[in-house]
C-alpha cells in the first residue's frame, strides 16, 4: 500500500530535509516515527528537498507499507512521536503509480521578509530581514524579467544537481503589507538556492543599488558571480506542491 502525507515543519532546528548520517534532518525524523507506527523499517520520498533553516507549509511525501492502519494512525499516531516542529497534516492512500516527486506538476515557494531598521525577535528564524527601505515597484519590474522559460544558471548554487538550468518560472509576485514583503514563486521545478538567490538580487534592486534592468543582465549573463549573495533561509517556505486532480490529494493551499 502506498500512502501520501502532507507535512508541515519549522526547519530551524534541522539540517535540512535530506537524510544525513547524523540523522538530524526532517526526513530522518519522520522516517523514525513512521517506522514505529508501521512496526517495520520505512523509507520516504518527498516532492523536493529543503535546505537547513527552510520551512514547509505543505511538503508532500509518500511511503510504502504492508501494515494496515487507519488513516488517523498515520496522522495523530505519527504526530505523537514527532517533535513540535514537525506535523503530519493529512494522510491519503494513492495508487502505486503516484510518486511525490515525479508526479508533481508545480512547486510554490514563499519568502517572507521584514523590512525595518531593527530585526524581529518574535519572528526570529521564521522571516528574512533587511534594514533599509525597499521599493516594491522597482522590485516588481525586475521580477518581470524572470518570468517564463530561461536558463537560470546565474541563480544556481555551485552544488546544484539538476540536470538542466532551464526552468519555467510561472509566477513571481511581490506584495507589501506594512513592513512585510511577501514574495511568491511558482515553477515546475527550482534549482538549488534559486529562490534565495533571486530574492537577494531583488533586494539589491529594491534598495536602489541597481536598476530593474540589472536583473535581465544577470539572467542573460548566466554567471552566478554577477548576482547578489544567497539570501538568508529564514523566511523561505515550501508552500504548496501541485498534482493532477486524479490523485485526489487534499488541498490545503491554492494558487
């Protein structure tokens, strides 16, 4: 039997999603809890990896098991064995053809940035921060140059393992709510550090260091050295994974 799970987590206390020898990752922590409920060794596959300090509002994973359990056991039972910073949101049986990663049609990320002179204490670890005023109109104009299909090598981490740097960015919206900026990204897939590298460049434009056209020049250069440094992971959230409706997965967040 194959089960899909929706997972929420605060990534501040973990060494990213991907399993590591020390076992202190989100994947390792969930796997241990699932294995106890299933009473057998269980492996899990996720829609995508997140780095150290990055959070998820709804990561999607799947696992196979021969153990019969009510769906509530895969939610409340597993949650009882997880730390407060990780929660299973829902469980749903799926056909064996379903794959959390390869069946995904699009991935959406959100970056939350506090823009004020002093950093936030209450939201420490959950938001990015920049101290000087940012121009949302300039940043929005710069963002427009990135929409569509492009070679995003200039925004790609050196250790990125993606087969191709060509991705299609379907959405890059920026909203301002008081001293908070919210950046929404959607693409079929993202390169390693792509969102954080883009946010760093948008901040350079927003503070007036470069004009909006600079974003296009970076994109066209395909040179990582031309872009801004990788921005903080604190405000980055894996928000939603889109799948074909045929799988019948619960929809907590909508585009």
